[in-house]
C-alpha cells in the first residue's frame, strides 16, 4: 500500500478513512456498513449476512386432509 493515496475528487471531497476491520486506508466514499455488526469497512472486508440473525422459519401445516374416521377393529 502506498504511503499516500492519490488525490482524486469524488464529489468535491478528498476524505481519507480507515477500515474498521483491517485498518487499511481508503477513500471515505468507498466504505460500506457491515450488516452483522455495523462497522464501516471496505467491500473486501464486508461479511455476508449471518443466517442466525434472520427470523425463525414459520412452521408448516402438516395436518392430513380429509382423514378417515377412527373405527374399532373388532
């Protein structure tokens, strides 16, 4: 990584930020919010959303349609 980032204008600003996970410097406009913990990181450090944080699945309706009436065997 170079000592200085090249000065480019992105929307009129040249703000430099540090990735919260790997501590690499980057442009502030390139940061994204990590969905698991809310850290501002660059796209390579961003994790996929943890499936354990999703709501529980809805249970299925597994009842038998049109069941036969119970009759004695004898």
